[in-house]
């Protein structure tokens, strides 16, 4: 029998139609697809693939990272080629590295980068529908940027976690917070919210984006975002933005 080897996989996927990263009793998950593909490739079912982040249904990734231990003599190049041959086109393994057995994709992550994309304008291109939130009403991006600055640093982000979450430690550090905009097809503009931090609560990025949009449309003053953050009350924040605009861009380990 071949020795057990631990591999680091870097992945990209289109989350449309998937139930998210985590295997579910029903529906197609990224984790499930990977485990099935690797079981077929190595002829040894049962290996668990661990992701750096549990992206939700409809959320995409450009640089998700996963770890898995396999009893195989396959090289990283073999795993890369073989996995992609067995996976659907919506899920791609971008890179495979053999790593120390102690490597853990989730617990070893030091920094994650997320982007949330929205198209602000009367029309959204059909090529953006699956990858951005269409916001047809005017937004004040300058006011959104003023509000966003209050989130940088180490804070309790309980006000921006999903309701019903059983996570007790809700303190996180945001290293970078940014809102960029550029022209979009159809005459509008593409707004890109970038958040880089040491960790994220479930729906945290989407809740922040939903709150920023309330500020951008003039319903709330920019100073309200800091007050919501201090409250720790999810009911005070804005709605959760839809999933299709969210991307896990990259994960850093050192």
C-alpha cells in the first residue's frame, strides 16, 4: 500500500447551482465533488477534503484552498490532471502541492481575501448576472467609503453575522477595507467591496455589503455603520446581500 501523503489544493469554482462548499444531505457541494473525484482517482474512498472557508450556496471562489491526505503514489501533477478530468467544468483545481502532514487548510489560514461585486445601473449585462448583485437605483459610493473606514481594525462583528449562529467568539481583524468602482457593461458601474481579514463570520461580508447599500441609497448616514458595529445587534444592520456577488479570492498561510 502506498504511503499517505498530504496535499494542498488551490481551487476555483462557480458556485451557481451548488449548495456551497460543505457536503449536504441533498444537493451538490464542492467538497462532495472533490471527495468523489479523488476517491475515483486513487481508488481509495473515505478521504475528507477540508476547505479553508465554508462558502455558502451560490458563492464563488477564485482561490479557495483545501487539504487532503491520500494513500497514493500519485505526484501533485498527477492529482491536478486527474482531478480536473473527473470534476465538472464549474470546479477547477488550479494547483496541487505536497505539504507537511500537519498542514490544515482551515486552522492554518492566517488571512482571507473576499470581494463582493455589484453592478449599479439600470441594466446588468447577461455576463454579470451570475456574478454580481444588480442594484438599479443610484448609490452614493463616497458615503459608502466614509462608512466603510470604521470597520478597519479589530472589532466585535456580531452585528454582521447570520442569525442563529452558535459561534461565541465574534471578534475579528479586518486588515484591508476598500470600495472600488469601474465602468460596467450597460452604462453603469461595477462596485467591488474588498475585505481582507484574519477570519470571517458566516454572512459577514454580505451583511456588510447590504448595510453599505442602505447608506449608499441615502437611507442611513455614514456614521450609522460604526453605531451598528458597536451595538453587536444583527437586527440593526442592513439586509444580507445576495450570494452571487461574493468571491473568496485568496487565502494566505504565512
